[in-house]
């Protein structure tokens, strides 16, 4: 979480008020537009996944999945952390740093923020579920896919010249860091507020009861 905050602050300080790419942003942007930028159709599909309606729909899916598994803290995490991360980016950080591209505020990227917030929520909820029905290798492969998809959405924004490369780095840090911070706060809250002893990791196992046996006239466990 602290690493994410440092990345956001350092990049924001470096590019505050700027409206032109630096050498890194120019080099990465030119390379992306000359390679994957020649395929606009799939890029348009990826960009749409960062739009508010689809982000809201994916957030609802995570909330419902957590509720089905009786992961009440997880449901609250998904419902709170994703909109909190997006709001932080759009309402606070973009106006604060004032970096623009084509006249629009660009740092941090809202698409990268929402994509990596969703992927981080999924990682916290399903990397070690209480009652796993999918093998661990398959779960980790799915989570890797979630982060790769979030990165693909963010990269599509750069290829379309909607963002600089460092915008998506900052957005990824905001999204991941906000989710981690929210998870830490929820874990620190009193358990009765959420019912039972449910946590983000595996649920505690019920104690095993050993049969009693009689040894030398006395009963021992």
C-alpha cells in the first residue's frame, strides 16, 4: 500500500501541470500506436471495459459472488473500494496534479484505476477462499488473467492516445493501493459488526472432537 502511495506521489510531482509526454511516454506511446494501434476494433472493445457502466456491472458481480460465499467483509470490500478508488482518481488526484492530454485531465488514468481495483478485489477474495471448488493452480491462473486484462484495458488507452504510459502506472497504483487500504481497515473492524469470524483468508476450521476412551478405570480424551 505504501509503495502504491509513493508511486502515485512521485509520478504526480514529476508530471504535475504538464501537457506533453516525456521521453518514456513518447517512446512507449509511439511503439504501441505503431503496433497494436493498427487494430482499432479490439482496442475499442477493451476501452469500453473501463467505462462506468461496465465497471459498475463487474463490481456488482464481485459483490454477489462474495455474498454467495457468505464473505460479508468481501462484499463490503468490493462495494466500497472500487468506487472509492475511482472517486479518488477523478475527483481528487486528477484536479490536484493537473496533467493533461488533448486538453483533458489524464493523471492518474481512471480506466487503469478501475481495472486494477477490480483485479485486486478479486485477488483478495478468491486467492484463498474458505471453501475452494476450483484447484489452486486454476484459481491463480484466473487471477493472473484478471490482472493481465486490466493491463490490456489500460494499454489500449495509451494506444488510442487517451493517456500517457505513466498515467496508467499511476492509475494501477491508485486502484491497487485503495483496495489494499480498504481491506486492512475492514479487517481491523470488530468481527461482530460483520457477523461471525469471517476474514479475507481461509475460514477457521472447526475443532475436531476426539472420542473418549476409558484407561485404567479413568476416562481420558
